[in-house]
C-alpha cells in the first residue's frame, strides 16, 4: 500500500551495472564483510535448498520407487502412477474435489471478495468495522474452522437442520458423501472471500481518482466506470489473486482433515499424500507420486507468476 | 470520487459536496447498502458467535433442544474443562516454543537475504530471489514425504530432542517453518528495500561502514514497518499451522495447540460444546493479534501483493 508510489522509481539505480563498475564494487567490501555475507546468506540459502528444493526433487525421484521407509529402495518405473490412475479409487474423487474447490473459490469466493471491496471502497461509515468482520475468518486456524463447521452441520443438533426445520428428517451434511464437499466449500468461501477483499481494497485505494472522474465526465455509468476503467488498472492484483486462489485450492487440507481426516467424500490430493505416510501405511513411493501430480498441476501457475514478477521488475 | 448508483446526476452531486465528501446525507441507495452490508456482516460473524454460544451451554441442554434454542444454563464450565483436562497450557507453551524462534529467525534471515540481494552485486542474485519466491509457492505436500523420511534418519543429541532424531523434535518443525516462510519474507522485504534509496548505503560505505553495519544500522531501522507487518502475519501463520506438526511429530505431548485440539475429541463420544470452548480458546490469540495489530496485518498482506 505504502510502497506503490515509490516502487516505480526504485529499480532505476539497479539497472546500471557496467562490467567494470561491478568489479570495483565487489572489491569495496572488506575482509570482514565476506564471511558475514557467506554465513548469513549461506544459511538461509542452504536451508531453502535442502528442505524445500531438494525434498521436492526427492519426491519426484521417490515417486518411481516402491520405497516404504524400511526395505531397500526399489525402482518400479511408472507403476505407482499407473496404479493411481487405474485402481486407486480415492484419487479421482480427490481430483474432482480439488477441481470443485478451485471452481468455487475462483467463481464464488473471489468475485464475492471483489464485491465486498468495491462496496467498502465507497467512503462508507464504519468501513473499518465491516472490513474487520469480513476479514476475521482469515486469521482463524483452518482446524478451528473445521470444528466450527461441525457445530453448524451436525446432523442431530446442528444449527442448519434446525433452521431448515428438518428436525424429523435431518440431513447429514458432513456424513453424506454426496453433499459434504459442498458444505465444506461454504466454509472455504467464508474464509477466502475476506482475503481477496483485503487485496482488492488496497488495489482500489491506489487507483487514481482522476481516472474515475474522467470516466464520469465522459458519461460512463458506474458499472462502465468499474469494468472499463477501474478493473483494468487492477491487473497486477488480479494476477496475485488468481495465483493465491489456485494455490489455496491445491493446498486445501486442514478443514477436511479436522472434520474427518479427509475420507468419505472429502478426499483431497493433499490428504492422500499424508494418508500414505502417516500412521501404519508407510507407502512413501506411492505418496510421493501423488505429490508429484500435485506439483505438476501447480508448477504452471508458479512459473506464470514468476514471469510476471520478473517482467514488472524490468520495467 | 464515489458517484453512487445514478451516474449523470453524480457529477453535479459530487461537485456540490466536494468540501466534505465523507459526510453524505443518507439517501435510499446508501440505506440499502448499509442494510445489505450489516446483514452480510452478521452472517459472517454468525459461525463464531455460535461457537461461543455453544461453548457456554451444557451438552445435555443442546442435545435436548439443539444448538438453535434459547439458553437455560450459561456458564464458563467448558472453558475450565478444556483448559485443565485438555492440558491447554502445555500445548500453548509448545506452540510458543515453535512459533517464537521461527518468527525471529525468519525475519532475521529474510531481512539479511533481502538486504544483500538488493544492495550487494552478488552474481546470480535474481536466481536466488526467484528460488526463494518460488519455494514458498510450492504445495507443502510435495516436501512432506522426503522430509519425513529424512527427519527419521537424521540423529540429534538427546538434549535437543528426546526422540534422538530430527523427527518428532521442535528443531525439525522450526527448521521447515523457517525454510518455507523465509521465501515469502525475502520477496516482500526485497521489494520494500528497493524503495529505500541506494544513496543511503553508498554514503555509509564511503564512510567506512561494514556490510553488517549497513544492514543493521542503516537498512534495518528503515524496514521496521515491513518487519512489524511480517511479524504479525508470520506469527499467525505459524500459530495456525496444522500440517507440519501433524506429519513431523508423533508424541502427543509435544504437539502445538492447533494439532492438539483433536485431543478434546473423545474416542467414542465427542462433546461438541467442549470442542467449541477449545476452538474459541485456540482462536482467541490470533483474534487478539488481529484486532490489536490490524493495520500491520493488512499492510503485511498487501506489501506482498501490491508490487507483484
């Protein structure tokens, strides 16, 4: 928010590293500077390489083995993938649920968040109060959200069945594998919309009011002003929101895990990965293969996001 | 300028009210907006209010009348029960053992990395920046399996971990938090430091300040607002974490509070009112942090997003 006016001019000094000058600069650092740099830059870089990148690469490697943590690692080629795609039933349920998750976050939660942001940007009284309320679910742990969901959706005592007057024919919102994913998605929307709202509110505040005034003078109505003038200037925010939404949808884990450990209609790819290593089932190779499928889905978005960053940095 | 609902008239209205824009008289369209927002806001609060309400009522009562009924008895009984029989002080302490060092190390490492990437002409610094930023975007489940395997095989002295391996130790959980979250903070702080004029560190260098002093005495004080924002955000995220402790720990009494919440669930019978009281207690610290430091919280998120 505060940084946006400055960022435009900031990269300028960075863009002038002439070959000769660079050498001079490096030499400028004294004998004491190099050890400090090596240690304090080295530790986080090594930590990141070892725990994030090496493990990601290891997941890819392990996914072609039948490793179970005890016996020797045995290469099995594509067998894990073959089994996942053909005989491992929870997989397709999980894929469907992850897609639903993405669809609902993208088509319901995100527009809702944008809508809240637009309404709250209208110089409203108590706008802070409304903002806090809409944003509040975001700070709650997803595990807590999962538990609160059980109070509302409980078959016998839940609020929802009482409100719908279904005391005699209660609906088992979380137990019925046909509908429980939708019940959980409501909770996910509840949490995601506030996040999106905050991002858009910051973006809307940064929009030059002169743009809107000009549009109004040109006779644009409010809808036209928003969709033709304001929304296009929010492009950087839009990209972030898309990336965050996709990543949230792929990472979704805690809510379903808190509700029923992600079984009975609430399978997600992330849950299947952990289910294959936590507890008795120590199918590391198999779990890794599911993780690699998850990685393959998200990597495209990660790259798209990074190219966007680099492009903006060059400007 | 906010021209509401009717656009052609909006121009005239806006001009007339230019001196005090904030105090518009209530027009019907505004009224509708306020009513709408208030209704939605109440709906948004409802789940949490319901949890608080349920936690104040005995199980027998809600079992008989359902959660959607008038109260007969209200008490804080379940809070005491969750606090003592759920062993919550211990789990809160575990959370702090993990969260405080993690947040401190994340901010320290991330600020130094961001400083050196933005001020020192290190070869390949763009690659390093991308490595940090991209690492934070990967799904954590991709790291879970090898991490779990590696942790069970890395020995630790007993005074660091009673399990004698990195698995089931606080150190292991802290390490992955630091590695994972540093990526996000490096990215945010790098962008923030780009806005600080390079002349400042250059002048300090001319005056003979070492690299460490340029970082500690010149850049870090100017980065304080961003650090405050990130500290708030990171504390909440690490506090709320569920996955890492679940996968990388096994002893029940080492678990952080969010993962330990499951302990309140009985083996054969779950008292949801007790669970509600536990949930409220677990949510309380993050809600307090949020309401007390809302400004930092929001600016932390938008710092990461606005320049992206």
